[in-house]
């Protein structure tokens, strides 16, 4: 046992013995919420987290708070559908019956005989583009403003103006190509881009359907409608739970509809679990049990069952830390009722024995290396 007298070995052994007898008091397990010293002048002081135990009462309070936060008021997006209003850029199809000379198609679709004389009785509708001033140029009428009118109103106005030139004009007016009103759909959809508003109501579901539907990476709870410089979040699963039909949400011209990705709202599972990872929420919902299950569960050799924490940075002033004692089966039921929020951090702390074992593992290689060196020196003598 002469190698114990080696100067490189004895300090390591003494430190190891001190850890054996005093490790339980010097190496504390778990997260500690100790007082934080005051910050230097000119720096913001670190806030002490608020620790809350996960209990049935807490879960009930959290569920009620989550229900209030996800309840949506869509009164500003609902209403009765109205007829389509003609706008600048729309292409109108106008047919004056029994007056083929008035039905001059924009693309040369006027029915002419071989001699260039209009065929009497031909009924070929004409196409007119509404210019940027909202007007069209019509024979015998001249410039007539139709922007802001419905098809029926524009037809009646044109008929009234033609009364001055022809007798009993019978007019058919339709929007041939809808160009003036659009919404933009972006994000996790199959075909992002402009979606034209036509004579059918442009609802939220209609816009998503025209964009090819949602991608698997889409978060149905994170849909944002931008209108007039303001953003309005829409949570589709929450709407269904409230008994609201998403088809009741009407989009307006100029709206921007963005579907966010699930990757933008992740849960981070760290610490003594089988597979630490970042987990995307499923339509804005993920429970503590689901998060731990996706991470492979607690490490049975090193995890401290009573020290499962959920760290939530609710705001910069009051970070929250929730603690779950997962040693009993009842805790699994509590964890299944605890709904996580986006960007929550689930941390499973190591047990005291695991901490002690890791420190010993760091020390023993040094002692073994010193012992091998001592024997090598003596062997060369």
C-alpha cells in the first residue's frame, strides 16, 4: 500500500473521504430557490422565481385561466353575407339583347359577316374592364361609374342611361372575372398566395381550402388574421370547444391570413429523462404527462421523482416554477391534467446519490491516473 503515500494520490483520497462523510450536506439535490443578491448599480436585479406545487386545486385554477385566455370573441368577423360589390379592375360581361351593335367584345368578339356588317340578331356579350377611377366606357352612354355597386345596381344604372338612346333596353350584366378583392394566405398551407374574393363569401375555412389546406406542420391553434394594422389570433380547436363554427368568420378584402408552424410553440424537456428534447405542441395543447412520455419518461437510475419542475416565464417580473412530486402514481394523474404553455421548460432534477456519483466519477480517474504514474516511476527504478 506504498502508493497511498504518493503525494498525488493522497489528496484525492482525502477529498474522496470528505465527500463520503460530508457529501450529503455539501451536495444538495434539487433546485434551490435561495435569495438572490442585489445586482450591481445600473443593472437589473434577478427576480426570485415563484414556486407552486402542482395540486388538484392548482390544476383547476390553471384550467380556468386557460379557458379564459383561449375564449375568443369573433363578433367583428361575423355578419350576414352581402352581394358582391364591383371594384376597380373587375371584368364585366354586358349583353344588350336585340342590339348586337352594342355588344362589342373587347377581344374582337363582335359578330360580323364576311363584309364587315354586323349579323342581325347575334347575341355576343361584351367585356369591359373597370378602370382605376371605377368607370367603364359604354356606347351611347360614355363614362359611367360602376365601382361600389352590385351587379343589379350597375345593371339598373346602365339601363336607365340607355333609355335616352334606345327603347326598352334589356341588359344582362355579370362580373366575368373577379380581380379587385383579394386576401393573402401565408404560412403552413400547401399553396400560399393571393386568394380572390368572388361572389361566394370568403370565410376562414374557404380561404384555407382554396390555399390547398393545412400542412402537417401547421398549428391550428395559432392562426392570425391581420386587418387594418391589427392582428387577431384564432384558435380553431378552441372555437370548436366553444361551439363556434369557423365558417362564421368572414374575411374582408386586404386581410392577411397566416398559419403558424408548430415549431414556433415548443416545449423543452431537459434533465434526468431518457431522451431530452424539444417537443412541438399538438394544436396548442400538451400535458406534462405527454411531454414526459415523449421524452422517454424519468431516468430510473438518476432522476429525483419529487423534483419535476415546469419553468414558465410568464413575464419578465415574475417567472413561475411549478413542482410535481412524481413518486406516487397519483402524481401521474395530476401531470395529465396539467396543461403546458408554449415555451415552457420541463426540468427533471438529479437525485442526491446521482450527483454524488458523478462527482466521484470525476475524481476517481484522476486518482487512478496518479496511481498508474506512481507504479511506472517505481518500475523504472
